[in-house]
C-alpha cells in the first residue's frame, strides 16, 4: 500500500536505525511518506566505535552526529526532523548522578509535548511509532520519548490542547517498537548448532533472566521486511561514532536473519480504527479512500 504517512519518533540519532529501520525503509520504498522525528541531538553520546576514537571527533560530536543522521536517513529513504532538545546522557553510578540541567528528560512534559504536537499537526501522520513505557531500555531520554509521544498522540486532534500549535490532526494508530525478542535469538542459536559453529550472541542469551519477561506476548504486529535488512545495516553503519561495524549488531549473517526471522515486531498501543490482531501491516484497518 502507498499514500500513507508514518511518523517514527526516536530519542537520539541512531535509534531510528536500530529500532524498526527495515520497516520504515520498506514503507518509504513502497511510496509512503515516512518522517523520523529525532527528539535530541545525541550530544552526550560516547564514542562507541574504536575506529572513531581519534582526536577531534569528540569536539565535533554534535556536528558529526548530524552528518551521520543525514546519511542514515538517505539510506533508509526517509525524511528526518530534529525536535531540538538536549541529550540527557546515560547516568552511570550507584546512586546515579543527577541529570544535567536543561536536558530533555527534565523538560516539562507539556513543553515537549507541544513541540511534538506541532510536528504531528504539520505532517499529519496516520500512524506513529515510538518506545514502550520502559523505553526499550531504561535510558531517561527513551522513557521521556515514550511519555511525550503518547501525550502528543492523544493531544494532537484536540482543538482545546495547544491551540497555537496548528490545526488539529488526529493520528489513527500508535505502535511501540519491540526489538529484543528472546525467541529470535534462540532460533539463531539452533541454526548455529545445526551447522556446528559457536553462537556469537551467547553472552546476550546468558544475560537474559525470567524477570525480563517474554516481549512476544506483547507483540501484535509483525512486518515482513527482510528485503530491507541490508539498508538497515548500512544505516546503522552510517552512525560511525556509535556503531562498531565489528560489533554484535552485525554478528548474525544477513542471509540467516532473512531466512529465519525476516520480520520486525511492534505492539499496537492505541488505535482509533478497527483492526484484527495479529497484524502484518501498520496501516491495517485504515481505509485508503478515507485518507486526508
């Protein structure tokens, strides 16, 4: 299907390439208008690729991350917009240090929501995606991204909310990205056992605990997008300061992923249209003839 508008809301540059990237690439390739909204600039990100840990990079981190984001968006075939908030960083320590003054996680919810509502009303998405209440992982910006996106989804169509932020627009569906699926890793491990090779992601499986739960119990929607896994990986590599090309993101051969688990997983969190679960399309239930 084409002619739909999809808005993917992410906390930092590179999140759009590690969470639902093949899905966005597929929908863009099929003729839909896909906008990635990046809430912060990723200014406080560390250099996670040893090859980029050279003099001058950390001093230009803000500029470099913008260049990386532009290349990733080009590869995925999507549009991208910066919302302009300041990266909060990932506090480390026990107890963790206070968040830096003025960072995104400390911005009043109403202020950040109004900024996103303005974009929603201008772009007019039929579907929005973001993270669940845990942020995918407990980074303060990811959790705030969830809160802001849910609030904007609810408020954008209400003429009494943020009346100076543009004409009301009511998005129809909101999804959460779910990327860390234990069963997916187990199937890859079984394939490695079949071919008699050590499983390169065994450490990830070993860290999984029963209390982490089974995220597949929450998944409502699986999008067939294996064809776009190479674009996803190229977009990830474009974020050269953040992604080690020799790291775990690329440990499983693309061909094996396409053959064994060629989908990306989502949870339908809110909907204003009727749809049947399970789904295989983020736009399921939205009638093309009713698009505005």
